């Protein structure tokens, strides 16, 4: 991944932020504030990673930059209203976390939020 050109603007990918206020993820953000090791890159290819602004990628180029345990691409207040600044180009690990799954429940418990019921993958949630 070293030596690749990267965009530095924070607005790259923001056009994909969901506007659905019924989405439990937009009133949560706990998974994005769980661990600095969580928003990591896994199956993304170089072309996909190049779409994430350089300022939001950690020094090791292995995942998203975090402020403490909070992903730097998360805006808003956890448990109230949140959004991902790079929603359209977010890492695969972010796409696969589903409302109510084990990871969601673990993150919500850590933030003192009630656990959600599992939402079926085809229910139109934040994941793609």
C-alpha cells in the first residue's frame, strides 16, 4: 500500500451517507467507537483504499485513523446521532457489521446502550 496516491479531502465519499432516520446505526455509532483496532482494512483492494482520504488512514496503512477508540470518520454523538464521513467507501469490516449482531451488541454494551434485535441482512440497513 505504500507509495500509492491518496486523496486528502475529507469530503470524498460523503455523497453515500444514508439519510434514513429509521436506521438504528444513525442513532448509535457504537461500533465505530469501540476499538482503534476495529476499523481495519481486510479484503479491500488498492483501488478501493485509494478512495479513502489519506488523513483518515492510520500510520500503518492498516485501517482507519482513530482518536482513542473512535474512528476519525465518525461524526456526531454516539448513542444519539452519527454519520460516517466516508460511508460510500467505508472498509469492508464496517459494511459487514449488522445491527443486532454479536459485534454490534458488544459495542453497544460498552457504551451503555441497549442491545438491538438482529436485523436481517436484506432489511435495508446501513450495510451494502
